């Protein structure tokens, strides 16, 4: 989880976005560096949604709520930047296409931006 971040800083970060276009072959480390607290990334080829959780945007809670409504329990994995699992990076949840669509709708309704691998 990202934090603590000053709420004014968090609001400012969410207002400024760089354009991200990720190829399907993009590595998970590069996906991590293109995320922020109000942006998630969906990779249809990997069947996964990637995100960083923060106290301002509770992405994991949204995913868990949607999946519970669909009758599934999501397996959210914490990924790391290093081999010793010291430096946390993004989180990944593997989904089928129908689950991903439902989650992306819920995330968009909460104001999240979603990038999709092309």
C-alpha cells in the first residue's frame, strides 16, 4: 500500500497523467512504473489486472466486492521489484474476460483510469 501521502499531493498526482500505451509484451516492472494510485492496467493476454493500492483508492476492496458478487474469491498477489521480496511493487489479480469486464466497469465508476495492453 502506498502511503502516507499528503491528501493535497494525492489530489494533484491524480490530476496529472502521462499518456501510457503498453504493448502486450510489456514486462511487469514497466507496468508498475506506469501506474499511479488512480490508474490500473489490464493485460488481456495475461488475463490479469495490475494495480497499486493506496489509502485514497482502495482498488483491492473494489475487486473483492465485485468478485464476491460474481461468486468468486480473488487471489490478489503482491509482486516485488527484487528477488528477495523486499521492495513491493504492484499487485496482480488473474481473471477471465467476463470478470475483468465487470471489475473494469466498477473501477471506472469509482473514477479510476484503465489502460489496456494492445
